[in-house]
C-alpha cells in the first residue's frame, strides 16, 4: 500500500476566475498537466497544490481574486497564482506572502515550473510511454467550448489595462484555429464560442505575410475574420462570435449569418453612445454610423441578435450624456444588454480624468438603464411567441429542460425552458420548439 501511494500521480486543484479568455488559459494549463500524468482534485483537501487563475480587470475583480487566494491558502496551504492579476505581484505578495509562485497571464511554462517545484510528476512505467492525450481538458460542458483565436489588444481605451497585461494583438495561425475547432467537433462539441479581445481584428497583425495563408480541407484560408468564419462554417456546428468591434470587415460576415452558416449573433462592446463620453473613453465615436450599420445588418439578416455591454458613470458623464445613451438604445433596439458601473482600475488612464461621478448617481443610472433595456428586451422577445426555432439543451432536471436558442450565449443571455416532454432529452441535444410565452429575458416553449 505505501508503494502504491508513493507512485500515485499528484493531484492539482484549479480555481478559475474572470472571463472566458481566462477560462481557456486554465484549460491549457490543465491540459499540459494531464499530459505529464497529473490528476485533478475537485476539492482543496485532495490536492497536492492549488492554482488560482486570477482576474485583474476591475478593482472588484481583484478583491475577488485576493479572496480566492486567501481561501485556497486556508484550505490547502500550497497555492500558485497566475492570470491577469499576476501582473501585480507585489499586491498579491503583500496580501498573501505565503503563496508559492506568482505568474502573469499566458505564462504557461512558468506555471508548469512552479507546479514541478511543489509536486513533481511521478514516473509511472505503465503510462510514461503512452502518447500525450489529443483532447485537451475542458472546463465547460461537453457540448460547447470556447475557441480563442488571438491574444492581446491594440486598443487604448482609457478604462482598460488589458493591453498592459496581455500585450498587443497576436493572432493565432488560421490553420491552428481551424484544426482545434475540428478536434473539438470530433470530441462532441456542438457549439463554438469564438473569443478574443477583438475578434474583428483577427489576422490584421499578419497582413502582408504571404506565408500565413494556409490550406485546410483542400481549401486556402487567409488569416481574416471572414475566412475564419467560412472555415468554421464547414464543421456543421453553431458558431457564435464574441467581442466583435463594428468595423467594416464585419459587414462581410453578415451574409454568412443570413445563409445559416454561422449563428446570427454578434457580441459588440459598445460601452456608450454619447460622442463626448466615447471620445473621453478613446472609443470610436460615430454613433450615427453605428446605427446605420446595425440597420443594414438587420436588412440582410433580420434574425440577427446583438448583445452589448455599457458603462454608466464614466468620469465626466452628464445627465445629458446618459439620456443620449437611453435614446440611442431605444433606436438601436439591442437584444441583450449588460451594464457595469464605472470603477477605477489601477494603472488605467481614466483614473486621472476630472469630474468623477458620485457612486449614488452611477447606481441610479445603472438601475435606469437596466429598466429601460428590460422593456426593450421584453418587447423583442414577445415577437418570438408562436415562432419555431432550434434550441440546444444545456441541463435537465425533474422540472424540465433548460435550453438556449441561437440568440442566447451560455451564462450571459436568457434561456428557453421546456417543461413537458423532456424526459428523453440529454445535454447537448438539439430540438425544434415552438415558443409559447415570453418574459423579460427568457422564453417558454414546447417541442415540435
């Protein structure tokens, strides 16, 4: 028995915080660990060490990261920190001097070195000669997966420090992305969620390099958003685009949505509509062109769903600016909207702007925006009553099936609920439903 315990593979715990891009980083770390024979623990007690992948985008996220590190130290004691907040190593060390190592985002080799120092891989003569597993570790349900197409960002938004933490845009080779997507499809994935800091800028850093174009499935693909979408559309999966800026390049992708080749869904972080506020944010400031572009997209693809996020209380935002945003939302009629109250972020240029908005006004504007958008969402969803549409099943319990339509990204949008005739369904199934009832954010349906 002692020999068996000595030869047992070490176990690692993982706490993954932040956005889907950080989740992909966690998956990559776990995939490398599994290739070296490590196993994973679902709780602190069973782990030889715990990796905490942090978020450092907002002060509230940093607080959550520090709390998670503290909990892991109390429950386990051997903690390795990585991720975006790892760029602030001194802050972490001051709060938690006993952490074993601190690395920044995408520093996979340094994480592996830290794990090796704590609990090196143990040789196993029965498995060491086997090839590394082809399928990576995933932290999402089996039927959907995030597909990261690039790292970094070339924007210089005043409220954001992502370029400082993750660097400038670096696009992955198009063949590498398409091959990963193909592997995921073969592993049973039904939906790909394409993510990056700026999906519509994909490949712009590779322009002019003729060596970058590549063949896949007997066809030539360039590193561009359009060619990538064309390639992904050949896999027969739901392909959902996140973090898309409204560049002219997006116009070329809309016909693919109208033809049913990729989902008619765009996640566009507009952040605001007032030209004055957008200029202060260092964001594109032509609200009228954006409205014209949205109108033209919907003319080509009437079923297009647009989700976005906005910030209330940015320094200098006046009541007039905020009312402008509400009026713009009434005209744009976005399907899905999230909203954040502005927070200072250590190192962000917006911290030094004048006329910071009092917290109570930020809160009041946040509540008004969400109430305003709730009415828009309810109006748009009501128009879907009586329609038939495909949905993908996420979970099943004794009360029914929780599903999503093409308009719903997992964990951030609404759901479609089936409360009859669901007993034969499983997560990942796709079925046709007819919509019976609409709420503010969700739909209720029966199977056709």
